[in-house]
C-alpha cells in the first residue's frame, strides 16, 4: 500500500519518511523542489511527484492509487494571508483525495478561549476541513521537543543566553510538551488503525514554560532566574524571541500564542488507541535532543521547510567564527544578487546605518579607511574594488559576493552573501566570518556579538525586501574594463 507524505522537506515530514522507509512502506512524496531531498539516505527509496497543494494536476498525480496520506503542511511562515492559504490547500486536498481511505494530519492543541489567536484557529480549521471531507485522524500536540524543533530551539537559546529573564506572567500557564520521537511513533502507528477523528497527544509531564526553561537549564548545569510580570503581550514577546533566538517572529508568534492560553491534552483517547505508547518525560526528551546536537546527528530542523522564515547559526569552525543567517526570498537569484551588491556607499547598509557611521568614524580615528571611500558604482562591483571599509574578494553572478574587511580589527573579518535557488524563490545566506588574533580578538568578537544580533539580522531582512523590489530583468551584458570581467 503506497503512502503519500506531504511536507517531506519539513521538520516532521523528513523524519516520518525515514521511519516509513525503514519499515519497508512504499512511500510517495509530493514536493515543490525535488532537489531538497538530495543527500537523504532514503532519496532513492521513495517515489517523488513534483508539485504542491495549489496545483490540482500535481495533486491528482500524487494521490493516484494511494489509500493513506499524511498531511503535514502549513503556511504559518508565509505571509499575512496564511489562514486563507491553509483553507485553500486543505480544500484542494479534500477535493483531490476523495478516494483516500485514511488521511493522517498533525495539528496543534486548540484552546477553548474565544479569543484564541488566528494561528491556533487556523490549525483547528485545517483539521476540520480535512475531517469534514475525508476519513481522518487528526493528532493535536503541544510543544514538540527534539533536536532542531522550533520549540526546543526557542527554549535552548533563551536558557543558554539569558541568565536573568523578565518574562510575561503567562509563562506560568501549563502546557504538555511531547518528544518528537513519541509524535513520530503515533504518526507511524496510526496507519494500523482506522480513521479516529481528533486524538490529543502529550508527553509524560505537565509543565509551565518557565518549568521547561528551568528543566533545560538544570540538565545543562545552568542557574537561571526568571521573573514573571503581567506586562508583555504575546506579539511583543515574539519580537523579542526573534532577536534573541533563531526563531523568526512569524513562527515565534504561534509558538508564544500556544503558551499564552493554558491548554492541556486530554490523552484518554490516545491511551485507548495506542496503549503501548508511553511518552517519555520532558527531561529525557531534552537529554536526547542535546545528545543529538553534540553528536552532530540532527536529522531535520524547523527551518528545513521550503520557503520558511529566517534561520540563524553560530559556530566555531577550526578557529574561524561563523555567524550565518538565512532567509527565503520570493525573488529570483539574480534579483537577490543585485540587491546585496548594492550595499554600501550612498545607499548605506540598509539597517542601523547610524551604527555603521559610528563604526566608520571610530575606524578613521585609529587609522583605518572608515566609510569615506564609498563605492565606485551604485549597482555594479568588480573583483578587488573597495566598498567603504570592505574589499571585494570574490564575486560570482548571480550567486556569491564576499567582502573582506579592511577596517582595523584584531583579526581577519569577512562578510559573505549567497543566493541559492529554492523552489520558485531564493534562499539568501548571509555569513559574517571572523578569525580572531589572540585573546583580544576573541574578546572583541563577543563584545560585538550583541550588536550583530540586531545589525546583521535586520540587514538580511532589508536585503530580502530590496530584492523583491528589484525589477525582473535578464542578466546584463557589459564590456570589460582593464581586462577584468564586469558584472
């Protein structure tokens, strides 16, 4: 019996596909960009249909001859119209899947409160559309804890970075986190049962979000002080999380809203249907997630989904510190390339320009070039030319620009931009690299790190906005100057 998996490039879908293939289940995937599964150990063991839930023809091909299907997609990180997109996608799936015997959907716990957020209502509405048109099992889960999950990354970064936190009072609301391994067990085992309607699932522990932070800190041997105050709205909290953690505000908002309303899973039905599934304790889930991170064995991350929001990673690679941000841009690689090639000069650096000017002034005071050199052309760059206090070290249209710092710093620094095709858009990858010279160089990097969180994060978003405003044109053909190719 062939099983269709939608959302296979996402956090849950990729792991579920792996487990189905391990069990010898014939699997078919519906993906927008088949390149996104290259390198997975199971890529040659699955059937792939290129398309999406907004393409009726591709849906028909994907569902042809399929009795069971997993619905693991959402539009929460796309735009302000995510709720309507989710409605349309679910209705299209129902229309195309009339022959399905079993649709298995993973959604979120929905609070009874009449003022539940649009994000939470959308998750419930998607489940209602599927159940109304197809024989469906709808799993509803709270925060999912696992290496690379959005909920776990939010807890991890907050607990690691902030020894003292003033947090909204609603972090004392009770939630029921569940390990990703247990979620996958429920999803796989659901194939053995008939359509079961709504099934709420949760872990072994009922905790508050503050308990989750303290629990993580204790596993890591950290001491953290958290004070709850009744003054912070969920939207403001999501903006703060956007700055302190890798989770963008568009994804942080539904996560935070899921905590702002107390909601616990009624697991009675889950225990009746799956009596041998015993969800693990929260601390056990944290320990397993940390061990996967330490072993560099993270199978998938929250940011894997096509067209997802920004992601962030800080790492030390053989003495070179790398701070990488990525963001999906609804524009062509050439548009993105032309956007990041406009940085500097009269246009400035798009975000926090007054801080760039202060940095340029300080650089001049210690004998560096500062920002006075500007740039030769507002749009085009040559290899080797100056851009303010940077030098163009590498430029390859339409994919790469690397700038080497010539400001006075205790080490060597680079700023690199890449444009990688992804589906119908582009993944913008912005990387700041620093090779510190001695202890002072290392101290300099970490002293600048808080500023980087805001400056580089906002700059990546500004480059993305500029790219979407760039006209769609064929790559320009220009003459050579001094024997060097011109972009």
